[in-house]
């Protein structure tokens, strides 16, 4: 049976909102059926940098940033700031690129914070999240004037001590759970009341009262984030109204909150059936709900902050693999194996996340064969794509998995002691390395072999 060929890179791209596309904006197929991104032929990138390889398209990244900026300017009459959620993909290059587009950064650890600083992000445009921040992380944020997202009582006590000891003040956003449910995987829902993040709404008054007596703290505003990979708009509208109410309460209790941070969460397209709202639609819904709630509740317009991660970086990225072995089960499915897997993309095994793939050297061939694409890890669940239609595949072919820019590199591991892939940024026919490929030698760097177990010299290992 011949299945219809699916050419994700040839569908009409939504140029305004990359999160609605399966492939980067610059994806193009030449007469030899070869797929190009950012003016670079993917087969050339694989030959030069090896596989697996993360490829990031600079034009798509910039378009996504600009889509947020333009929509904010169009739909919000007040001040606004977009903070890229760096957990989606953190690197020096990403931080520098976000800074060059005028975005700030949401960071969740000392590592992400230092990456942002080293990438040139203004610390005043950074906020530090975390439900169990260490003293080192708190000190780092205080010293650099990074705004802290206050998450819990222990942190409040620690901050009070630290600020007294160091005679410093800290700028805070208070995170609370708004009690809003949304439809996404349960591991990436955070706005419901039974979440590990932030204060329960019932505690908010107590927190605000305590901070009203804290000269070391400036309550700069409030924060909530309801979840990730969300396609619905209503939960975000509801969130705006709940937060404006909480801002009003903070004012009643003597604070002068300026910032209202609605978190991130806008979904992206991983497979053809996904239909996320455009960035501008999401921004418009949030802004209109916020303006309406402020009017209704007679509150001034806050500075609007949001923290998109996935919708900025997912559609800009793809992963290139080389196909190796295959297994045909009589009467069952055909597995083809690639040279990566759950260590470079843990999302399928963690969230049963679906993806789209194509053969970047035979783009227009029909998808006549249904196969399951497995990784090379010693785990049966290490499957990247279940039952997808591809042209006949041979060992040595390249396979491109699309929309892998978010939460792939950032959640990658060394499971089975497999080195992490390199990442390249492509633009106008140029590819630049932004993360070098780990080597087997790198994997041994953090191990310590105690003297009494040393039997042979490791120097010969390469
Ligand atoms: N702000 C906060 C406080 C967050 O916790 C997150 C994501 C974001 C912003 C960014 O959300 P986004 O715009 O990317 O949806 N590893 C999971 C996703 C975990 C999301 C964690 N928080 C995945 O691969 O789907």
C-alpha cells in the first residue's frame, strides 16, 4: 500500500508565528530532494559535524522573539517585557541571541543564571525561579540584582537572614498557584492547587503581610505559570483576572506591585494534527483579559511579563540522525535504529511526546513504509517515533526529527555513557558551532578512580 507522502517543510509556513509550523521558517527542498535550513544543506552539516546533530535556525528564533515583541506592542497599552524561559534551551549563544532581541531571561539555577550573564543578558532583565533554591543561588541573584521569584516559606526565612547579614535589599515577585486547570500532560501542569510550586492562594495574604514589615524586600509583583504545551486560550484569560485580583490585595496590604508575570506555556506543533494558537493570538488574549480585569477591578495596568520557552525555540530546531540497523518482526512492526535516542531526546519516553520526521536527502519520495524509529539505548522504551510513514530506508540514510529545539538539548543526558550531540546555529548559508560534541574522554572527566581500585593505567583510553 502506498501511503501519501507528508512533506512538512513544504506546507505553507506561518511566517508570523513559527510555533504553528513543523519545520523552521527557512526550510526548503531543492531539485535533488535535499532539505536545506538556514541556507545550509542538512546532508553537508551531518558530514561536517557528525550525527546526532542539533540544528538551530537563527531566522526562526528571531522571528519568534519579534512575534512576541510586536504583539505586546500592538495589544498592550502598558509596559511589557518578554523573558525567554531558558530551561527550554540554555546556552551562551541562546542567551546572547535573546539579549540581542531585547528579551530578558527566566532562569532556574545558578547554572542558567551564569549562562545568562556570560551571554550578555542584563541582570535587571533576569528573574530567578525555583522551588528549592540554594543559598548560593539566592546570594548570586541578590549580588547581581536579579529579581527573585519567591516560592515558599523557607526561602522567605533564608532571604530575610541573607539580606540582614549582607545589608542588601532584594526585588521579589511572589509566585502562587492560581488554581487553574489546563489540558496538558500532568507532569507539565503547574497552575493547579496540588502543585509543588509557589504559595497556595490561601497563604498569599500571610506572605504579603509578613513582607509589608520587611524593609529588606521590595514586592515588585506577582507570578503564576499554569503549565506548558497549552493550546487553549481560556486558562490564560482566567489567569489574568485571578492575578489582577491578587495585585489588588497586595496594594490593600501596603505594597506597590508593578509587575504581573503570567509565565509561559504556549504550545507548538509537533505533529500535523497539532493546532496551537499563533503567538499574536495568545498575546492578544492575555492582554485583552488583563486590560479588562484591570478596568473591572479599578486597578492600574501593571508591567506585563511573560516567560515563553518552547514557543520560541522548539520550531527553530531539528535533530539529524544517521540510520543504522533494522529489525523486521514477522507479522509485527519494523524497527529502524538511529545513532541517538532518549539521551538526546528524552521527551517521547518521559511524556509519550509525538514527533514528525523526514529523510532530508529524499524529501519528495512517498512515505510507503510504516516504521518505528528506535534509539540506540539499552531500554525497550527508547523509541523516538511510533509507526510513522517514511520512504524505504537504508542503513546510512539521514533522518531529521523536527521541532526538537525545546527541552531536547536542555534535558539531554549521558545515559549509557553516550556523549551529548553538538549543536549548530544556521543562518544565510553559514553554520556556526554553538555547543561542541562531547567526547568519550569528556565522560571520564568527572569520575574519580580511588587509588585502591586502580589496576591499570587509563591513559590509553581515547
Ligand atoms: N515559566 C515557568 C515558571 C516554567 O516553569 C516554565 C516551564 C516556563 C515559564 C516555560 O514554559 P513554556 O513556554 O516552555 O511552555 N520538560 C517539559 C516542559 C517543562 C516545562 C517546565 N516549565 C517538556 O519537555 O515538555
